[in-house]
C-alpha cells in the first residue's frame, strides 16, 4: 500500500457516506468532479448491502398511502359507456 492510496480510500469513504461530489472534489483539490469520480472513488465491498438498505423501507415511506379504488360510474352493467 502506498501513501497515495489513502487519497483514494478517503474519497471513496466520503462519497459512500453521502458527501456531495462537488464538496469531495473541492476537498481533494480536483478541477473536475469527473476526476474525483472516475479515478479516486472505488466501489466499496459492501455496495450490494448498501443498495438494498437504501431501498429497504425508506422508499415505501415516500409512496402515498393506498386508497381503495372507487367503482367506475361511467360504465353501465353491460360494459358499455354511458
């Protein structure tokens, strides 16, 4: 392991902890965010668990509560429109 490898680990840690990429870019001293993302950040070993955790329950809380669908009144008993 080289000392410079710590920069890669630091950038990866910041990004995976949710620090916005524009801030990580500034901390790292890069002119472009693409340099930070493409060269300095790496996929963490627990990425699959992180993805699952992101969708586990939290996404469901963003959805509106389900309501029963009212019966359609624009169709008569024969299935023809009124």
